């Protein structure tokens, strides 16, 4: 791929590196906007081919629907067996990437998940959090997990070089992905088997090396793989989650994508949304541009307000609703809500109020709950799902039972580390808010060294 093509992909799918302020973030957006416009003018098309696998894994064959069906297997491109689309529950995912911070919890998550917004069964809406190591408050991770939120891995280091992730071998991916899962289990007192999902930093797929690592460590799904062919203006023909037993029909906008077979490993496609930069692409003068992450969606109205955000989200929601109703995600970073951009947050909340109050078949649940539906209940109508009560894949009743009710956190005084010095942090101070119990209810103290790549528990034992 050429240098220009790499810049184009970086802007379109990964416009957030590590900015010191919201203003800096949007300055980079403006620079990226020019690249996107130039790409549309010259008619740039990105190759959908995949690189050959470096790891020793069996190449995937074309899917056979007579041999591949839920719960163990699902062909890419297959729809649920429930033929009447209007009877299908509509699933919306809310996900948040990177650190689970006390600031984000106090200012944003708390009022989103305090019971104001309900699912059709009366349960509170819930989200998936793709976590990284630095600045995560593990005591809050434990609190929200016990409320029914899903905690998933997003790597330890979240290094900003996409070349690092492209070149990473299987062992490197395992250290990043499984290492972060060990951190969550150790410091947030969450059983490791409850942490089953992953998202790659910057949505930079690692090809067969990454998916081999996920399978070897027993992860259930990946949610890193963007799709414009089944999203954006085609969100009404959205792609449903599928397993990688066989080859996929999904487009590959961010190479390398996998080519091998990974039986039972699910992909939850990230279907592109349409933003509010109307007319930026001459081929679609009446439409906005595609965005995989909500905080990559550009809003170019003269005086954008919370109503602009709500309108953008409703446009995508209704396109999805009137089509296949494949799960639609609002995938983002909490930083989109910060500072002078509070109208993002207000519009986001207004959208959630609209869809939870006016639609009795819309479910805002974590990714793992959505996958449970497609694995085990995809032949049921929304009415039948409601009739299941506590046995529904979306029910909240299980969160008052083990392992949730057995988890003790016993928060410690914040752990302080002066002059942390490793390959990513150079002589800086770090704090950790951790539970005084591990997932096995073993008492623990602050780790003797700052946990990082290669030593995810910081010397605390046992490190499961």
C-alpha cells in the first residue's frame, strides 16, 4: 500500500492517537479531512486482498450452510432463520475504548447507566468496555461488571504505531491480548473466563497472527473489523455476526485480514455509520462520509448542536431498522464527550432516550449478549424473547447471582509508582486503583512493580 493510501486509512479508521486536548484532536481531524477529500477526488480504492498467513494455520474454505449453523458455527452473510425482519429484535451496541477512568465514570457513564434508560424487559441498558492498562480504575471496572457491563481486552500498551500491530507475531499478540485479560482478572476481581472479547488498537487488524492468538487463548470474539460494504449507505443490508470456520464475505478496508479457519471464533462486524459532512464525496453529494468509530464521524453543520448529533444517529438507526437489523454499534471513546463538545454527549443521550422510550423491540446490550442471541435464540421473535423472562439472553437477573454476587473488590489505597521506566513509559509517575481481592478471592496488595507487557500482574501471585 502506498504512503498516501496508508494516510487515507489512518484518517478514515484511526483518527485518534493520543492527543493532549480536544482541540488538538480536532486539529488533526481537519488535516485528515483534506486527505479524505483528496482521496475521493482521485478515486482512490483500497485493495480488499489479504496477505498470506505467516502462522501455520489451515486456509478457510467456502462456507457450506448445510454444515455450518449456530450455535457452534455461522456462515458470514447468513441472516437469522427468523424470516420476518420486523419480528426481529433490533440490537444496538454501546462500546467505549481505552481506559475506564474515574472522570469518564463520574461525568458520563454514571448518568447513562443509572437506570434512566431501560431495555424492553425493564432492565437497565448496558455496554461493552474495551480496556487498556494505563489509567484504568479497576475498582470501577468491578463495579460496572457486577451491574452487567461487559469488560473486554483492547491490549496492554495500545502503542500508536500501526506498523507495530501489523508486524506483531502470535506471541506478541498473546502478550498484549491475554496479558490485559490477566490484568482485569487480577486487579478487578473478575473471573478470566468472563472476559471473552477483543478489539485491536486503531482497528488495525493483525491478520492470521492476531486471530491465531485469540483462538489459542480461548477468546470468543473479535470486534475490530470495519465494513463499508455492509454499512454506511448499505447499513440496511448489514452483516450479521459470524464465525471464522470458513472464509468470509466481509470487505477488508484495513489489512491484513485473516485467511485461515478458526472454528468457533466469532466476528462482530463494525458496520460503518454515515456522518454529517454532507457533500464531501462528489459521488454521494447528498450524503455524509463513512465512519467506523462514532468519534471519527465529522459534523460540519454551520452551528452544530445536540440536535445535529441526534439527527445523525437517528438517520443511521432508521436505515438499520428498516433493513436486515444486523447489530448496529456506536463504537467510541469517552473523549468525544469532553470539554467544549458536551453537545456530543447531550445529543447522544437524547438519541438513547428516543429509541428506548419509543421502540419496544430495541435492545441496548453488550456485545457478548448480542452474540448469545445469534448463537442460541435467533429463531425467536422479539415477543418470544420477552416471554423468556429470566432465561432471555438479554435478561439482567443473572447479575445478582454467582459469579457476580461472589466477587469482592475491597478497594485498596491507590498504588503509586514513581519513575516507571519501560519501553513505553519513561521515568513517569503512575497510579493504580485496584481491588484488594483477585478473581479467586485471594487477598492481594499493590504489585511490587508497575504491571506491564511481559509481567501483567506486576509480581503479584498467583497470576492466573
